[in-house]
C-alpha cells in the first residue's frame, strides 16, 4: 500500500507536536477561502429526506450557468477527490477489448499528488512531465491542473485545446482540474466542453466559497462519461444539504467573494514582502514561497501556532494560504519578524 499523500490542514497533528488549543492555531496551510460565505436557508426536507432528483437537477442547472458549460449539465460529486479515484476505471472501461498496449498516463507536475497516487495504485505507469508539450501520443490520459497547485502556473485555453486535440487523435483523454478556477474564470475551458469530446473538467466548490467541509465538487464532460461517474458513485452520492447550498450559492452574486479574496491576497503579499520572502508563484487563494530556510521557517511558525504547507519533494518551498483578516496579517507578520531576530 502506498504511503498517504501529505496535504494541507492537519491542525490536530501540529497541535499534538507544538501544543496549544486547536482554536489558538492560525491555519494557512490550505488553499481555501478563509472568509466563508453565509449559508443560505436550507429547507428542512433536505435534512430529513434522501436527496430528491429535483435537488440534483437544480444544482446541475445552477452549476451549468455558473461555470458557463452550455448544454452540458455538470455532475455534482462528493468532492472531486471521489472522481479522481475513478479515473483509472474510466480508462479501463474505454479500452474495452482492444489490443491497445499503452499503460502510461501523464501528469503535468509537480501538482496535486492524488492523481499520480490513484493511477499508480491501479497499476498504471505515471509519467510526471514538466509541461504540456511533454505529453506524448502514447499516453492514455493526461492531467493538467490549471491554475496549478502549488506553483500557480497557468496554461491559456488555446494551449490546452491543442493538447486535447492531440490526445483525441490518439484515442486519449485530457483531464483539466480547475479547482482554483473561480478566481480566474478566463482560464476555464468549461464553455468549450461541448466541442471537446475527450475533455474532462473538475471544479471544486468548497475552495472558493470557503465551505470545504461540504465535500462538494463538479465534473464537466460529455454525457456518457458523466453517466459512468454517476453509476460508479452510486445513489445519493451528494447530500441533500450540499445540493441545496450549491443550488443557491452558484446563482448568487460572487463578485463580493472574489473582491474579498483579492483583498486578503494583497494583505498576505504585503506581509510576505515585508518579511523579505521571495514569492515564487501562486493563485489568489495561496502564495508559494521559495527560501533555503523553509524548514526552519515552518518550525518557527508552528511554535507560534501558525501552520503553513511544506513539501517533502521541494524542501525549499512553503505555501501560504490566505489570512482571514488584518489581525491575522499582523500576527503572521510579527511571527516572521521574530524569525529574523
């Protein structure tokens, strides 16, 4: 069995090592909006009944309009991690009884580690490639996270469309993970899915709205692919309250959310610049710092009950999520200043 992937979060484990009550910690280790939106009213029947089909349909229509996917109705899933786990099955189902001997997939890396984990656990070889140009015709499937986590690299739509066309010509699939796409909608390929038959897009709900605990995401692809995902996930995969919340918030005015995220991002950047740290990339929801002292900075911040994300494969990197307010900016700034003393 493969070792679990290290992710952000984990305040409980950090507090067990460095002490403090959980509520005393400032968690900057994730890429989740730290200013969650107010929850809309949830009908009592969403709690008391199994998710009726009308809740699923309404969430799908709201997601279609929010993401701009045209005639394609995105499929609500219990977090995009659930469908990442299904991708190896999708390849096997697509191959059928053909004599195709290709067994490799390409993951543009470094990126979210669960993609490689899912495929290697299923017996596929995984090629970690540095750029979309390195994806080859023999790859059964390619994964691109756009914008990328953790370095924020972004590929323009035309580049990914060209990659899709190359994959399709060889009978392969392209997966584009747009988990952080709500902060930069211009990057999204959702509006092109209807014409790009071998494209699968994953969208996160909880990161942008600050509601990661809902475990909700959406898959956007042609109908036969979504039907397979729905069949494999089984009935009632997404809870009624989650569907109800999605149906409301995806139809709301998200401009204030985007504005608040940008404000918090500017606050974080000011703190990091003031501490003399080099920002090596990121998105509106997180910033990647490159520093030879990253390990010592990480430990120092933990002693001040501030958790950031470190990387076993890049020991010079730290990822800082957004602070929730100006007071947290000051707390982080003061802790970083003490590191220099």
